[in-house]
């Protein structure tokens, strides 16, 4: 099992990436999967989508091919989104435009949202409403909203609110175990052939 984590903050230093690295360590230490790959959108590694992607532009192909290979070989995903102005950051929405060749299709994803205060619900709703139609990512019903993020999941225990920190560590481990089981289960859906992407290339 390979689980890939997408950290959706554009900031060079972000709380989302802190949470992403914590999740990567948890996956490895709890042996939830054999491989945990992390892709961070820090400093915008992907330019905004343009038609060159459809025209097999060489720069786009070179840029996307290594990421595409990592995604295509994944069984499940963790999508981490900070709440920015009550939204998912534009770079994360841009990321979802890139993958229409089945890299994410019919694979489960756990939504993890991040807020420095008591926000975090808006990006959950936005991801569930729009982000999966053509790439056909399957969000599982479990989700994690990391509120007051500066006070939890820090490596230095002195920076943590003890009660909130242990709650989020337990909750994340629980959600990752559920994600793993969906990862195994949805492999059967893809193997069945019923979800043949050549029949209807795009979702409705
Ligand atoms: C442009 C911007 C807008 C933000 N808007 C919100 C918001 O609407 N709601 C919220 O709870 N936090 C908001 N925040 C604070 C984030 O929750 C905080 O930065 C948190 O650390 C997650 O973002 P990060 O992963 O980029 O660090 C905003 C932060 C930025 C940079």
C-alpha cells in the first residue's frame, strides 16, 4: 500500500506542511502502509493550468511526469487544505486540474483541513463539492479538521496544548486506519473493470 499526502498551502513555511509531515511520520511509524509520499505545494511548484497540458507541451510533460507517476502508483491519498479566506487555496484547486488520466481515479482520499483558529469547515465543504469530478477521487466520509493548529502536533511538546494534541494524534491515527481499509477495498473496484475511464472520459 502506498499513500500519498498532498499539502495544499502555498506558503514556504506552513502549518499544513507541519501536519503533512506529522501524517507521513504516523503512516510510517504505525506501519499503515509500505510507502508514504509527500508532495507540497509550498512556493507553487506547479504553474497555473494552461492549454499546453492538452497539447502535450514538452515543459508541461517534464514537469508533470514524475508527479503523475507517484500519484498513479498510489492506492490512497491524504488531501491537506488550510482555510484561506474561507476557501481552499487556489494552488490546490489548480493541482486538481492536472490529473485527468486516471492517476487519482476511484482511489480513496482523507480530507484534513487546517485552521489557526476555529475555522476549517469551509474547505471540507468545498473539496467535497468541487475537486473530484473529472479526476474521480473518492473522498471517504471521515475527515479531520485541525483547529488551533499552532498548539497541536508540534515536535516540541512544550508548544502543545496537551489535551488537544493527544485528541488530534488519536483522531488522525484512527482516520488513517480507515483510509487504509478503503485503499484495499477500492482496489477491487478498479480491478473489476467497471470503472473503465475510456467509456466516459469525464465525470458528469
Ligand atoms: C491568505 C490567508 C487567509 C486566511 N484565511 C483564514 C480563514 O478564512 N479562516 C481561518 O480559519 N484561517 C485563515 N487563515 C489562517 C490559517 O488558518 C493559518 O495560516 C493556518 O496556519 C493554516 O494555513 P497554512 O497551512 O498556510 O499555515 C488564513 C491564512 C492566510 C495566509
